[in-house]
């Protein structure tokens, strides 16, 4: 069974940085893309960023593209999200996802990691 396991969340002050990691494990893992979503308290899930496993294409939300950078180590089936200049509005549970056929659709999900940005 394929699993996505996120790590790297935590509490950080506004203006600080965090790096999230998501490792895929399990027999038969095969994906076209991996990405990140987030859900803030009381809000709907929001797309953040995605990247192909080859790293040759990305899809990034306008709201975070100037502060967040996605990268991938396809040898390790691990995707990263470097988050800089964090704001209290970035507080959310961040979910890793994998898509087996598209950069825009995802069908495998992680459990999420909490990111809290204090003012």
C-alpha cells in the first residue's frame, strides 16, 4: 500500500522559514506528480504547489509562488516545500498529494502536518 508521510511542520514566528518534506513509500509507487495543499481553520482546502516527478514542470498558486518553492528528489520519491517569509495567514494543515496521471489532479493523500505561524 502506498503511503505519503509528511514532516517538517511546526511553530514558527512570522517572517521565519520552514521546510516540509513528503516521502512516498510502499510497493508499486508510481506517480506523475507530487504536490502540496493546505487547509486553514474554517476554510476550504487550497492548492499550493505541484511538480512532476521529473522536475520539468510545476504548477504554483499565485498567492504563495513568491515565497514558497517546491522541489523533488525523484530517487527518494520525496517532495519538499521550502516556505520563506511566513505569515500568520499561512497557518494551516499542509497535505502532501500525489497524482498518477496529471499535474493538476491528485489521488493519493498524506495525513497532513500542522504549520503554525505566530505574529
